[in-house]
C-alpha cells in the first residue's frame, strides 16, 4: 500500500476537490489551511494570522468564535440533534425561526421554506414559480429573467440564473428558460455621453424590451440581488430600482430579491430590500442568517405566491419537494441565536456608524494608479484594478494582488480584477483602518513589482 501523505496540506491536495479553483494548479500549490478564528481574524495551521476581509464567504456576520452560537448548537444537539419537516412533522426551532423571519421581513410575507444554501433557496424558488404557473393555468409562463454578472448559486437551475460565464462553461448551462438582461454597472455598461440617470432608465427599457420580445405571457419572474455580490460588488445607479420595479408590475412578473449577501445588516439596513425600497414577492436568505456557523437558508414567499401553490398541492395531494436537512433543528437554533445577537448588539446600527470610515478608506484606494474604480455601500465594497497594467488577461492582476494581500495578512477575494471587501459586521473602526492599511501596502507592493 502506498504511504499516505502526512501534512494536512498534502492530504488536502491528495483527497479534496475544491470549489472555484483550478484543479491542476491545486495539485501544484496546495491550499491555505485555516485552523481557527476569533472575531474578524483567522489563523492558519502555521500560526499566521489574517484579517478575514470577506467574512468567510460574505457571511460570518458576528465574527468567528462566538460562544453563544457554539452553546446554542450544543444545547440543541443534546435535546434533538436531528428531525425533519416532511409529511406534517415539525419541531420547535424550525417553527420559531419561520415565525421570526416572516415577522422580520420588510414587506408582507406569508410562509418560510427552509433549505441548506443560497443555491438551494434560489433553486427552490424556481421550482415553486413553475409550480405556481401551472396552478394558475399558465403553463407557458415559465421563463425567468436575471442579470448579466448576477450571482444566484451553483445548482443546475441557480447556476443558470447566475450571469457569469465560468458558471456556465462546460456545464451545458444556462437552461433555456433562463434569460439575462443588462448588468447595472454604469462605468462599463454606459454609452458615450449617457448620464447615470439615463443609464438607469435604459436598463429598465432593456428589461422591458426583452419581456416584449419573449412575450410577457411567458415571463414568470425576475431574480436580482439588491447589490450584486460575486459579480464584482455592483451597486445599482440612482434611480435603477425605481425604474425597474414598475416594469415588473406592468407585466405581472414576480420579483425575487436574492438577499443571500445583502440580508441581515450588510448594506446598513436589516435587508437590502429596505435600503433600496424594494417590493419583492419572494426573498432568498442564507449566509448571515446563521453567520454560516451552520448550513441553513430560507425562502420567504408572500400570499400571492403561496395561495396557488397551496391549492395545487391540495389538488395533487402533496407538494413533492423537500430536503433531508430542511429546517435542521441545530441549524435553526443557531440561526435564532445569531439573529438575537444581531438585534441585541444593534449590529445594523453599528454598520451604519462605521460605514462612512469603511467607504472613505475604500475610496482612498484610488490613490494607487492600479485602481480605476471603487464601489460599495455599508460594509461591502470592491476596488477595480486595471488589468492592462499587467499587460495580461483579465484576472491576472487581481490574482497577483490577492496573493500579495495574503502575504501581508489580509484575506480578500478577486473577482477577475475586482478586489472585494466584506468583513464581519462586528469590525471596529480601528480594525477597518488596519484592513485598509494592509490593502494599501499590498497594492503599493504590487505596483512596484510591475
């Protein structure tokens, strides 16, 4: 028998296939193996400490090592480590969390349905939208519109919603029922001489033109993040949502707000829906719902969506959909405690208080000639680099900068050449300055190396 590798890094390379990685490069370079975390910091197995500038995956709202969440998981694990919500069964944590989320929702919602990830929540939304169309006797109303550069997940259906090429290439995606409309990124998508206000109106017109070209009677729903996350932290231009929402109302098209990143305080309100005065029919939630201490997500639906679905399930005799881990009692208990922490510590108010410093320091990165634009709101932002500075393909400069940040003790994420920043909501003003001091030093080092 061949001798097994000894180190964690070697064992990882030997046995694990990674997400969003080049598998061949992974074989050569290995992985950064994180061992522990506390507050906004994580530490690798060699003892090096990093600011986790992405809150894991946009998600650890209350920081790492929060004992209240550990204790909540342990208590529930001892009491009822698992049960399900199939076939008229339930349990306390899922009931309490459903009630809590429906009450928290910024617009009227009727029911919560639990899944295990944002991808599954969006996938379930698509299935229920199709189910509803059939219930209403509108079998032709199945097409769904999302946006170029939008991100909604990686299941077959949710990856089709996602408007990023590498989520489609070699996967035979997107599905034919999924359409994409204009990305609301003013700098890259505007026409010559077009004002920001005119660009926002054109985005709405592009959406309406697509609806009319396809046939309004065939369009079931529109999916969108209040602020685009993994597509590069694209903040919509002023007037964008005011122009887009009436188009959806005009053609009776359901609006699904993907709050997976924006939800629970990130934009300076509990939900991005509040920040931009949205009126969605459905909302998908995950990530900061449990600060990612446990895998859990939720789909909220209003009564307009719920009633036809309920009628159809009664007609058929069952709603033939579900996940083994839906509303898992440990995950639900952790999510409930996490929401208590967010409310008790007024982390939404904290975001509003600290966001000016965060956004000022983010904007200050434009003093480096590599940075051509910064964009953000609340405690989320991105610095766009000019890939031409490296005279290489898009993404090369971002990867180089990301590696430099790592070397200096900051975990960011490059989406091609956009460097993202999305720290835990508990970050202090001093820590914000520490984060951007490292980012400035990293950018300077990259610039000097070119």
